[in-house]
């Protein structure tokens, strides 16, 4: 089987990691409950930043957000390793910017993720993921963003949504709440 995975907030807990980085940088001791209540992908609002300031904060912090010790969701690494061991093909489809593709690959490899260089796609916009996923004829695809899964609905790929505070209002896709649940 051919499995496709988004990376950020699907396999690794990037937004929460970024939330802690923002707290330090902005010297703001917001409680983690505040993070869990955010109903959009962007995390800047509780820090009192405008969308524009939030965007700039994200871009200025990107190096630290991407390449420090962002936690992997429990069970995600083991799930992918198990799929690799049983002979399934694993593809990564991430909208991380082009200049971060190779280092992201290396970061994942160092943490034990099974990465094949010809099965790693990056640098596209969210709405362009659909073209890659169609071309790859994936059997399964997992992402945290419902807008991306919507673009794939008429495809034969089985779609799974990684549960997040900003997608809980939707019930049209099967949901991965814990990777330890061994859905695949
Ligand atoms: Mg994502």
C-alpha cells in the first residue's frame, strides 16, 4: 500500500512547540489550556499579535520551530516504522518552503523516520498538494488541515484527519486521535 503523510501537526506537534517558543521569546507565560482552545491553525492571537505580526513572528522563528526538539506525536514514529517494515511505501507531502526541504528530510531521518529521497515532496502550497497526491495514487493520506482533504474527496485515496483543536467541528473524515490506536 502507498501511504502519504503531511508532517507538521500530523506527525509532529509543531504548533505546540512553536507556542512554547513564542512564550519564551515574548516573555509571556500563557497557560497551555489557551493553546488547546485555539480554533485556527495560526497561534499568534493569544499573544495579542495581529495577523501580520503573527506571520512575521512565525517566519522569524522558523529556524527554531523546525530544527530544535519538536516532539513527535506518541506512536507516530512507531506507526511509520511498522508500515515500512511490512513493506508499505511511505510518502511525505509537506508544504514547508523549498529551502527547508532537505534539512527537514535530514531532521526526520535523524529521528528514525523511514525516508526515501524519491518519496519526499515539499515546497508546494497547501492547495497544490492535491496534484502530487493524485499523481502518486496514494491508498491513504493523512493531514491535519480539512481544506486539503476537501480537495481530495473525489479521489480513491482514503483520507484521514489528524485530530486538532481547529478541525473538531468536522465529522466527515475518519480521525486519528492517537497514533497509538494503530489504525493502519
Ligand atoms: Mg500540517
